[in-house]
C-alpha cells in the first residue's frame, strides 16, 4: 500500500440492510434530507442510469434540487462534478461517472463534516465501490460514507444463484432481515470477484495456447 499524501479523516457509518430497492431508496431519501438540512453536500452512487433516475425523482418529490450525473449528461460531467462539493448540493451519479476529478470543498463545508457519500448497492468488484467512497475525504478533508443494501440487490443473484436470490427476496417481503446481514453481501462480492478472476485466468491460458499453436504452425 502507498500511504496517502495527507492522513485520511474519512469515517464509515454502519451499513443499512433493507427489504427491497424501493424501501432502500426511501430510507436514502430520509437520510439525504437530514444531511442536506445542515448544509453538507451529498454524493449518491448507483449501479445504473435507470436507478439514478428513479432515485433523483424521489428526491425531487421531496422538494430537493438534484443534479444527475450519468451517461445521459456526459457533456456536463466536469461542470456537475465541480459543483458537487458546494453547500447543500445533492448529486446522484452512476458509480463510473466523475472519476479522476477532485471535488473541492469550501472551508465552511469542512467545518460541517465535509461531503457525505451514499453507496446504494455493491458492485461485482469492490474496487469500484472504493472509487466511489474515495470521492469524499480526499487530501485529508473530512467526510463520511454509508453503504445501503437490499435483499433484491443484483450482487446476491450474481453470487448465490437464482434460487437463493428468490429466497432472500422472500425474507425481505416477510421482514426477516437485519443490518447484521451485511456480511452476506460482502461474502457474495468476494465470491463474484473470485469467479471473474478465474474467468480472466482461463482467457489468458487459452490466448497463450492459441499464440503457441499459431507459432508452431508458422514454423512448420
């Protein structure tokens, strides 16, 4: 690991597990309203354009002004990112958007606790989640982040299969879940990462074999 330029002061808030996507989005809206009320900027990361649009509409229904950063707004990406750290700003983005651009904070925002990042769903690769989390607390700035999870998240289906996925969804409908189930999602993510790693290794092996055979045919 390479040490950061300045000691990080980013804080992780407890994970929250919800019954389904809409329950999760409504709970996110309530937290955004509370954080927005004290003036802190909020950045919300989603896995897809569709989900970023749904969440933005729910926030607007509460009278909040929201900037949406996804592939449909790519021309305004630099402008939206440059404004994301202003007082009271709410930005909903797909997790690939805005990477590589520093979000600058004003001094009064630092005093309030910096930017808050809300992660709405785990990706198949933890690296992408870390990149989203890294939008706050940069260069020693303060910041907080929280991971929201739901029992109909894609990561459970990608990892445990359709049968187990349907079982978890049913648990959500029956209210048989708790925040302690967050470890289930972390295990699912690690399982998917291992599968993708094996797939890449197999692809590399076959590519090496193809190159070897072509070379031998050329020599013949």
